[in-house]
């Protein structure tokens, strides 16, 4: 099978780094943002941001296939 | 009128409404097996979205996530991360899976292995492992349903009776629905669930604390350690978080029934768009977390954390509201429950028993066997849910540890021509054996790392090494081959297949 273009992988790695690998940087209660503990706020924020990055990946993949 | 006399009829009313929708939606279409399992691959984007959401968001997210937020705290956050990242991972192989599925008429993971590695034995092995690890998933649904009945009856109906009732409910539902029917029930269920989650996610903290912010402020004062990892556990720190998120996001679509839902999409492009948009749906899960965290202070010292959400709802709102929440929760357990039972039974009969032991079996006989298996599978899960009660999240993690062992065979199978049948077979065997060993000897987490992830790493290494030692010989041709050459043998497509047998008793044909 033809894999997706390599550059799209980069866009997937961004949410992965933010929500998974960097856990020790954001897993804390303070500062409380919008009433939420920081770790919960961070994950909610990135859940909302993830589609944006994947949408970019989709655009690039469509263009590369013409 | 007692409180349970209000709550219970509402729950059963919603269950009846859901079943009726399933029944009529199913009856409108003539169903052969392809129609039934993948609804003829004709769904559009909105429908597939609802379908996928309906299947992925289960009792686990409703009762399980809140229960863990209540009893474990911080580690529960892995659920938010893996839901979003599961879709991210899926972007890179699901459209390709869909394409192969379309070309060769695949219905399950097992079919893919049979086709790709040209080995019925490998396909049969995958089918067997799938069925074994779907049992904890089914147990999860039954336990959830039992809990709903128990709490909504204000303990008037005991645990065992509640489990038996829920087993019977799911079994009846199974004999009434197919994929298209399930999709319609999912529509009802999704709206109810989403509405309920938002209502209680805001309502419970507001009633007890005056808002979500004040609630977390109170928690941060009273139990600050509960809100971060490892929370109220000893072993679930950051290494556990990373390994668990990796395991579960990679294993997201390894369930035979979720993959079947993917094959029902109209195009590879639909699958891709889904992968982009779906994380947004999981935002609603945050509300369920709020309820679980509120319960820490509102209803402390519960013996069974699975009860946290419903107990706090019961203490906060009038009984009719508990009825609606319970009904939504019940449908949430029944829909995936039915899908799991159906998938497991057909998988075992069609992809395991027939190719290995009775190649001469007719489709009718396979269908009859599947039907018996529906009862056996339900009975096993029922027995397990009555006799032990781990947390719902723990049950799901056991299942994930098992089915994720398919991932190396799938991802390498899609993109590498070098990976061989022998490599995949031994990798998977080692992975499954490692999961069984680590789980049964209570070594999970293993040195602070999720045991399923440890097994997955072993699996990858063995797959690659053995593929180097015993190379593939012409197995990968299927990736580029023209259509007709490699159809999965032998597809059940006749009018006399399982669904027809299941429908027979309804007398609508």
C-alpha cells in the first residue's frame, strides 16, 4: 500500500508530543486555568487543537495526490 | 410513589424505545451478511460519524471514566489523551485498511490476516485471540448495565439479579438487530448520552460546590495529590501514563467490531475525515470527569467505584432524572454489548471453527453454531461479571492489552513487503503469552510500565527478527494484486446465512 506522505506524520507527532510524551511537564494542579487543574485544562485544550493539525495533514495529503 | 417506581419504568421505557427503533430500522432492509455486518458500505459521513461515536463511547466512558476519576484520580486523564490520539494514529493506516477491505470484501481483522499472509491458521489464531479478549469487553457492558439496574432500583434489585436481567436484555437485543439497526439506536443513544453528560457534568458540581471552578478549588485544597499522577494509586505514574496512552491509542481500532464499522464507510476519504474530526466528540468526556471528581467529596468511601456516577446523580437529582440517565446508560451498554456478542460468535464460527475443524461445514451449519455461541459467550461473560467485579476501566485495559497485539501484523503488513507469516505468527504468540503471564501473575503495571505495552514491544521485536530469519515468499502480492485473485474464501453471502436464521423467529419473511 502507499503510505501517507512523510510530512503528514509530523503533524500527527505534534499532538502526540503535547498529550503523551511531555506528561511530566504539564501534570500539575497549578496554575488553575478557567477553574480547571492545569493537567485537565491542557488535555482539553489539545483535544480541541488536534483536529486542526490533522486537518493540515489532510490538506497536504490531498494536494500531494493532486 | 417510591423513587425506584419512577426511575425504573423510565429506564425500561427508554430501553424499549431503543429496541423498537432497532427492530424497525432493521426490518426495512433485506439483509444478507454483507448488509448486516457492514451495511453495504453505503453510509455517508454524518452517519458513520454517529456510528463510530456510538461504538467507541460505551459504558466504559460513562460509568468507568467517572469511577476511575473518583477512585484513582490523575491517572484517569489517560482516557482523554488516548481518545484524541487514537484517531491521530488511525489517520495513518485506516484509509489503507479500508481500501484493502473494499477491494477484497473483508469484514474483520481475522479476514485481513488470512488474506494478507495467505494463512487460514493465522486468521484462525487472530479470531480466537479476538474472541478471548472481547469477553472482558462484554463483561464491562454487562457489569455496567447491572449497576444501572441496581442503583436505579435503590438496591431493591440485588447485583446478581440485576446482572441476569441485563444479560437477558442484551441477548434479546442481539436477536433483533443488525448493523443498520444498531446505527439508528446509536443516534438515540448518542443524543441522550451527550445531553446527560453535559447536564450532570455541570449540574452535580453546581449543586454541591456552586460550580466547576469552586469544585476543583475545594479538591485542590482537600486532596491535591488526587488530581495529578499517580493520584490515589501507587504505581500509575508518568511511565504508566505514556505506555498506556501508546498502547491504547495504537489499539483503538484493533477491536474486530470497530474495524467492521470502518469497513462500512463510503470511501477512504470518509475514513480520513473521520480521523480528523472525531477527537472533538471526545471533549464531552470532560463532563463525565467532572462528575467523578465531584463524587470524591460528595459521596466519599464508596466500596465500589463503578457506582460513583450513578450514586452522586441519585443524591443530587429527582428520580425521573436518574431514570433518563439510567436509560441512556443502559442503551450505551446494550448497543456495544450486542455488537460484541454478534461479532464474537460469528468470528468464532466462521473464522476459527470452520477453517480449522470443519471445512465442509455449510453456511447453515455455521449460522447454527454462531447462534449457539451467542448463548455461550453471553453466559461466560455473565458468569464472570457475577463472580468478580474489577473496575470497568481495568476490564477495558485487559482487552486492549490483548487485541493490540494485532497491530504489528497490521501496520507492517500494510506497508512492508518483508514482514513474513512466520514473523507475525511468532510475534503475536509471544505478545499474547506475555500479556497472559503478566496479567495472571498480577504483574501489571510491570516496573511502572503498562504490561500490555511491554508485550507489544516484545511482539514488535520478535516479528521483525523472525521475519528476518524466515523471510516472506510472495505473501505480499495481495497488496498490489488485481481484485479477483485473492478474495477471502469463502464469504457468507447467501440468503440462508446467520442473519436470516436470526430473523426467522420474527416471522417477517
